[in-house]
C-alpha cells in the first residue's frame, strides 16, 4: 500500500475501492480504533474527502423483566404510529 502524509503529519494508508464500492480498512487502523467484524461506521462526505467514524458498539445490558419490556415495546409502537417510520 502506498503511504502519503496528511496535513497532521500522520502517515496515511491508501486503499483500493473495489467493484461494489467496498474498501478494506487496514488491520493496524482496525486495531487502533477497536473496529471488529459487524461494527457500524458512520460515513460523511466533506469538502475535500470522506470521513469514517466508528460508532459505539452496543453492549448487552441487564435483563429488564417482562413488564418493562412490554412498556418499552409499547413506547416504540406509539412513536412509530406518530411518525412516517416504517
């Protein structure tokens, strides 16, 4: 991989865009950022490039119980009915 210097003097990795727009994030970067298979990244187009940010991984919480679960699902259903969300 070819390396360039960024405006912050860090070495940049060059990746190749594949047929379906896929790119491989270098292993070193994945390790530094804690990115694992299945993680979500946000992608933003900026004036002179693209920025990818790792999103926080959702960790399982403690059980809430059946009554609380029903209340949460009911709240979501009411929100869905009020909006155009499908």
